[in-house]
């Protein structure tokens, strides 16, 4: 059997692919053979990642893209097809974490910005990429969710709502596009070290952006792996979902959280206590 994880000849778009989780996923896909389009706003950061991917022998293009702008999304998809010849994988990674307040204090502008970036943008990108994926004979859409796709978040209603919506959107698209050989799945990261989480992870006990009980020490104490995740810990899940290995998997999620969701580590008590 040939390598089920080989992505040679594939073309992947990674939104927000110039840093953090997006960069780690883009590098992982490239290392397994895929050519890459980095779609992000910060051109300088994008150029750096493009150089990294070119240095390992893959084709890579950076496109300045605001995921809230439909014209930028169209430009990104068109660039992938025209310059790299195809589109096989779309990774909807770009996201923001604004909204760390009680519901009565959240500005409508904040709500709309979070929902727009985390939910509407992946919808638009998937919608615009659809025809190119169909022409390729099918493909993969990988949405980057959150533990808050599966449970609520006190003090962060916009983010939790956007990620919960992304999960049901993932399943709905899987139902609608299965006949086109398009698999739509979601990665659920736990607590990983990124720009979005640095406010929590810098403070061992609390953060002004999240409920006070979510400090770094508390997170680690609840994580069987005994550490927070690094962006590269998510690359394997993305490679799997982008490859032939996941061809009969759609409308599902892969949770990569170090075991924090497996259960309560407080029981039974440690023998050291």
C-alpha cells in the first residue's frame, strides 16, 4: 500500500498560515509533499514562512488576504489555481479571541467581529473554494475549532458561539458535499501556546482576558500530558485530515488537547497527597 499520508502533488491553502498554529500546519503539510498558499494579512510574517517552505523544496505563495473581505478570498483561491495548478485542501485556521467579558458588557462591534472572523469567513472561504475542489475531483476542508466548540465558555460568549457554530457548519457541509468527494472535518485544539492564549499562559494563576480559574498552573494540573500544547502538536492531525488516510471520515472532529477533556484528574486523589 502506498503512503496514505503522502500529499505530493496537492495544493493547500492555509488561512492565518504565517504564525502559530497556521504556520505549524502549513509546515507539516509541506513536509509531507503539499504545495502551500499562505493567506494572511501581515505580509512580512507571510514572506518569512514562504521562505521556510521554499527552503524544503515545496512551492509556496503568500497572498495578502483579509478573511473578512470576499474579494480577498476570491483572489486567494484564484491564485492557488492559476499559479499552482489546483486546489485540494483548505485549512480555515484564521481566528480571533476577542470578547473576554460578561455578556452585558460586550460591544456589538466585538460580537460581529468575532463571529465574522471565526464563522462567516470559514463559510465564505469554503463556499468560494467549493467549485475548485469539485474540479479537482474532491478535496479536504479542515476547520480549526476549539474546546469551546463542544462546551460553553463563561466570560467569552462571542468566541464560544463562533466556535460552536463552526462545528455545526462543519457537519452541515459534510452532509451536503459528501457526494462531491469533499471531506469536511474539524480539529479541536486544547490549550496551545499561541498569541491568542499568551495572556493566560504568561500568568501562572489567572488572566484578565479569561475567567480567573484558567491560569497556566490550573490548565497543566488538569492535563494528563503535564504541559500545554505547542503549535506543532496539531500538525499531525492536519496531515491526517488532508491525506487519503481520512477519505472515509467526514463531519467529525479530532481533539488534540493533551487529554484535558478525558476526565477529572482530581479523583482518585494522588497517593502523594
